[in-house]
C-alpha cells in the first residue's frame, strides 16, 4: 500500500516535468529556467517534496503558457519536444490541476531541497532528459555509478543498494520504482524516508 501511494505521488512530479517541457517548447520558459525547474522536479521524485520557490515558478510558467494559448491558436493537446507520452498529451487544464495538487508536496526545508537539486544536476544532463514513458525520468549521465553513491550521500540521500555495471561505461540513467528493478540491471537504489527509487544505468545510444 505504501509503495503504491509513493508511486501516485511521483506521478505528480512527472506530470509537472512534462508541463515544463511543454512550456519550454512553446517559448513560455527559457531553456535555463526549464533546466532548473526540471532538476527540482527530479529531486521531487527522489524525496516526495519540492521547495516553495519551485512550486511558484512552475505555477508561473504554466500561467504564461496558458496566456499564450489565448493569444495565438495552439493545438488543444500540445506536445513537448521529447517523444510523446500519454501524460504529455493532456490538456493545459489538466496540468494546472496537477499544480494545485502539488501544493501538498511543498516542503519548507529550502536547504534540503537545494542539496537534492544539486545532486540531480551533478548526476544528469537534465537539459537532455525527459519525464514519463518507460521511466519516471531518464537522461544521459554525467558521472559513473560509483560517483553517484558519493554524491547521493553528500546530498543526504540513503544508498540502499549498489549493483555496478559488469563491463563498459554507463551513459544513460533512468529513475524508476525500486520494486521494478531487474535483478541483472546495474543500478543504485536511493532512499529518502520510506521512499525507494532506483537509478538504473544503461549503455545508451
């Protein structure tokens, strides 16, 4: 039951990440701001919370996107530049509903949120990542799995388990539920309270 609830909470951050990608594609959010927001939302996947500043910025980005929708003709269900997913095809109104639900995920510990966001930007090439699909979030990795462990601990994340790659360097990382982890996949399972998130590594393209 607890795992199911955590997965449902994570869906909120995935939907918000898709909304940020849409806002970036439509020019409502600058690329640099989109990276900052996406990094914070990936941190939300790991911890189940985000800081108030992130919440406010996501809300503002979608408000700007909605304003653009009224100013010029846009498709009723626009898509972000990344490969389309079911969540990315939802309407702006649905995204705004998700922002409302996300208020319950706001955490007032700004320092903690910044540490986890820093971990995300150190580990992932966030600008090249995407939310949804086969994983909650996936992007090229900036570091090795060994380095992920050290960075995670520095950010206050618990390293629950570690399975190194058998050969070759890993290039891609994907965040998914720890219970979905394949027994043979190289991965680091990260913990935050009762949450368990697997960072699964792959060779990539």
